[in-house]
């Protein structure tokens, strides 16, 4: 496989047509080597438009976002160089690497020990020094280091917890995939004031659940 041709095709045929037109994001996707963050068993699929399991047999449903989903979230969060970012769900570390190239500092939680080690190793090997992986349950956020400019939930949740929104600075943004299958929506929440938030639904998608978050009871009739 011609790696660089595959990368070019990923950007031009998957990502750009999905309304990702920010040149800084497109350039970043050409720089950060996605294939270095994909588990060895799935390296041949690194540039395919699909989610990838993060280990053989699956890590309790955890997976790596498709390239176009990562790109769209990165574009819509519009991370600036001076900003502090909290990610919940490090996975392989690829999204943390992308965020780190845009931000001042990234802290990424990962609840599965094996994946936390993988993400940390991948980031160090890629030379990303302004991102750290914290092993543990990130569902409560990181109140002792808040407020943050950006919070990204790298997986789906039934609802966005209020305590995470309260860890945003005024003007801060939180992105999450919210809802229940078969209908989930990528949602961007911006903190406008102490108790004022703007919610914007960006697009429909599906993603595995983040571990550690409450799951409301759903009644079936």
C-alpha cells in the first residue's frame, strides 16, 4: 500500500467532502500519522472510512473514531494555541495528538488501563509532549484543574453531565455525541455565562458509549 497516496485519498475523498474545509485541520491530518495510532491488527484499515476496534476482541466496545468524524470535531471545536483541553476517552491517543497540535496543553482520561498505556506510548513515540494521559474514570472531569477552554467527549453519552459544563471557562466549548442508537447527534455546547449555555446540534452520527457515565433508564412499550 502506498501510505501517502492512501492518506491523500482519505483527506480528499472522505474528509473534505464532509464539510471539513479548514486548511489548518486538513494540513494537520497530513502531518499526524494516523497509521501510527492504529492497533497493529488493523493497520491496513488505518485510512478507511470506519471506526476501528482498539484491540482484538474489542475493548468493551471502545473504538477509534473514523477519520472524518475526528476531523469534523476538530474543526468545529476551533481550538486555539493558548487553550487548555480536557479529553475524556483517550483510546489510542490519536485525537489527543491532533488536539495537542492545536492547543497549549491536552489532558486525556482513559478508563481502560491497556488503552491508557497504548495512548501514552503512541503520543511519546510521535513526539507529542504537550499531551498527557491520565488512567482513570474521567466522567467527573477534572474539577481541581478547571476551568478548561475545550472539553471533548471521545465517545457517546446519553446526556452531557452538568458538572462537566461547569468546568468550562466563559466562551469554552464542549463537544459530545449525545443520544441513543439509532439516533445520536454530535453536539457543541458553548458556555456564555455563569448559568448560560448555547447548544448546537452539528450532525448525526453513531459512536460507542463512554464508560463510567450514567445511563438513564429507557422505558419500552
